C-alpha cells in the first residue's frame, strides 16, 4: 500500500486510505504487508535542545555483526568492469543535401 495517509485495522486486514491523482482511494490489504507512508500519516516530533544535549552524553555500545549473529560475507562476485565504448565526435553540416550525402556514406 503506497502513500498511505490513514491506516486502520479491520478484522484481519488493513484499510489504507491513499491519495491518488483523482482524489482519495481506500484499499484493503492482507497482513503481513508493506506500507509506505505519506507525510500526512503522522505528525513529526522535533528534538528539543536539552534532549539533544542529553543524547550527546549517552554511551553507545559498539557491536560487531558477529555479536548479533549476522553473516556479512559477500554474495556477489565481480567478474569484470569495462568502460563504455568511446563515442565518435559529431559533425556539423551546412545544409540538408550535405546531411543526406553523409548519411548515405555511413550506409543509413
């Protein structure tokens, strides 16, 4: 459910109101589901200066992926990397006849 501006749970489904070009559309989706939120869904909370200062003083624990049981070994193998072919320089023509003759030379 994309661009949700209102979400309500009805029985085992979610009722999502979303904005489309023609107005508002209400859809029902089965759970589990993925919902992207529109700006009107929630009112953002703004951090106050005292809370920002308190957050700077808090100690943060540093964890490694292995501490959380996460495997981070690469699963993609790069075979080769090549530059794209170099484009030919363009040419300026004076009139249509010259353009047609150059196109005929190239085989177009």
